[in-house]
């Protein structure tokens, strides 16, 4: 289409370049997938037990569901990651009602796929055999309690069991329970004495008296991954590296010291961190939920360690949830409500998280800054191109006289190009003259994989 100008000249505005740019720009601004984030709802229909507010935890979850479903900033999310402590220990006395109330809120979510990394409160309320009630995607015994799934091609999410080695995760008298007792007795003197005396370790009033620093992770209610799960973690990261994939880890407990309080660390945090470092550049982030105050840190390989705040520890009318958006070149953390503990992150939650670089150590401050730099450079380049592209017709009009062919000029040659060459601005054709598009391979459908490659059934799709 065109319009008349002075002198009867008519020009046709070519919108192809502008339309193509806008389409590419919009596509580049869309995340590959988005994960809703929450932890520590610790719901029970009981009065407040400061600093916990069990009923308030469910109210925070309700507002979280509304945010994931309707917020223009993050909706729609691909799935929700609950990083544990879904129910409060007090819920054990009225379990049916607590589960029904929690299930009713979850059912409101348009994306009902909730991946839950169970915590110690869940085990206290439900027992090791009952956690499937709040974590339906977790493989049931005798299968391993950890699994992987692919939200999109090129990414895999690993959901770990932070209580594989623990007192709470196994029935008293079992070999796994006895192994956990021995581990704690070696690490904590008070536990050793109590264990020798046959005392219930979970009933000790102050089992960590006199224990300082990272050693406080050896709490009777704590837990670890264990050798079998560590081996599986390394195997998954190796597979991801071979396939040029990135990984996101969901685990109730953290593996990076100083990113959370010591009690929120895995027993074998150092071994887990070493596993991430063995495949530098593969793991983008480790999300946890055992520190009620929340925290953040970045290790020497560039992995972001995000410890979510507890919803049940919020003040009245305060929230603690958010979302993690995964883009081609970075992550975006969109948190609502409580900020992380000033002890680990006084400047608040980071918003733009740079992806780690393979095989190269990254200092935390520089790495994080590079992500912010990339974001602003990309934004201003997009603004500049958006302003310039619509002016193309004006440039054409101003230079039309110089570019106009003379009456005696001949049209350009229509001779075919040399074999193997393609004219710029043209679409290559097949021998019959029909346009051919490059083959496209659709991304594989999401499939959840448990230990040993077992299929895991997901509700709602990825």
C-alpha cells in the first residue's frame, strides 16, 4: 500500500524489515520456561507459634498461586517448585484436614505440576512413607526418591532428596536409620552421648550446644544426599554436559556455606558442591528452602545458590514467593515480599543472574555484574534498533533520486549464480523452483526420569 506525496510521487512502505525485527525481538524477550518458587508454608490449622505462623503460610501460598497465574511479569509459569516444609509438624494431629486445605489451594493453580523437595517438617507430619501426599511426583518406594525432568529441550531439572541420609527419612531400627545415628554421633559429642544412652535423638532439647559454624548442619533433624544420590547427581550432570544442556537443581537443603544458616546445609554439602564443580558451566542454579530467613550466594564456578524465605515465618500481610525465569543467556529472579537475610545478602535479592561459563572460574561480584551489564546493553541496543528501523522509508525517500535508474539503464543480469552460492536477500530454492525451509526438529516432549532412567509420571505436563 502507499500514499500520494507532493508532485504525485508514490512510495510503498516496506514493513518486512520492521516486522521481522519486532518478531525476533519479542521472541528473544520470552523466557524458555518459568518456575514458580515457594518454600516453608508449614501449614497447620493451629495458633501462631512465633516465629512461625502456620495458618499464614497457606495464605501466602494462595497469593503465590494468583501471582503465578495472573502476573504480567511471570505468568504463565511452566511449573511450581515447592522447596519443602509444606506442612507443619502440628499437622500430624489433623492430617486429613491439613492435606485437604493445602490440596484445595494447589488445585487453583492453572499449572498444577508441583515439584516438591520435601523437608524435615513434612517428614515429622507425614512420616517417611507418607510424604507422597504432598509430593505426588516423587517416585514411590522402592524406587529412588530423587528424579529429573526436562521442562524444555536443552534444560534438565534435578529434584533431590535432602533426607536420604537422616533420622527422619527412615524408620527406627532400619539400617539407614542406624547409619544416620552413627554419622551424627561422630560429628556431635552430645548426640554421641545420647545415642550411647539410647535416648531419642529427636527429643534432645539442645543437641548442638557448644557446636559452632558449619558443624551445626549435623542436627538430628538434618539430612544429606548419601553416596548413591551423589553418584546419580554426577551422572546427570555428565549426561547434561555431553548433550550441551544446562541444569537447575531443586533441593530442600543448600550445599554452599555462607549462602544460608549452617543448620540449612546438607550433611555432605562439600561433596555436593564438588559434584557441581566437576562439571563447570552445567549447573545454573541450586534452589533450596531450609533457611527460614532466606539467603543467596554464588560459588567459584558461577552457580547461583538461592535459599528461599519461609512463607510461614512472614509477618502479617507479608509474602515470600517468586519465580525464576530462564532465558537463553541469563536467569531472572522475580521475588515478592521478604528479602534475604542481611547476613548473606544485605543488598536484597539479585534480579539478573548470569549463566556460568564452562570450564572457567568466575568471581561472584564480577560474574553478577556481567549479567547486569549484558541486560542493559541488550536493552539499549533493542531500543536503538526499534527507533531506527521505522525511519527506513524516510531514508529511502531522501535518497530516491540518487538511487533511481536512468531511462537508458539496463536491468540487472538474471544469469544464475555460480554453483553453491546463494544471492543475498533471496530464499534458496530446490531444483523445481520450490522454496525449501531448513529441517526443523520439534523439541522432545517433557519426560520425568528417575534414578536409573525410570519414567516418572507428571501431572499437567511440563
